[in-house]
C-alpha cells in the first residue's frame, strides 16, 4: 500500500509541481475526483478540515486519510493516482 507521505513529499510530487499540465491532468482524473469525494464524505466538509490542518489541527483530515487508505477502494484509487504521477 502506498505511503501517503511519499505521495505528498516524494520525488513524484516534486516533479508534478514543475509540470502544470500534468498536475491539471491528475487533478481532473476520475480517481482523484473520487478520492476527494471519499474524503469529503469522511470529513463532512473537506475544505474546513484542510483549513484546520493548515492551522495546525490535522486530526480530522489525518483520520479521513487513514480511513481512505484502509478502504480497499481508496487504496486502489491512491495506487492509480500514484501510477498517473509517473
């Protein structure tokens, strides 16, 4: 199972940030949209959870990410997203 930290901080993320067209493609991919939907469902309000995380309280968002990664569908979606980042 992919480590979420690797997705956010790894070489793939660094390369992705330098390639706006690939970043847009990843953002618009069906699996990315489904991941966001699952996180939104888990947090109730993904935007608020992300804002709290940015201010130092990542507990709600971290819990949603853990649930996503432990869900078979979520794990498959993350793997697919990771493959698309290459």
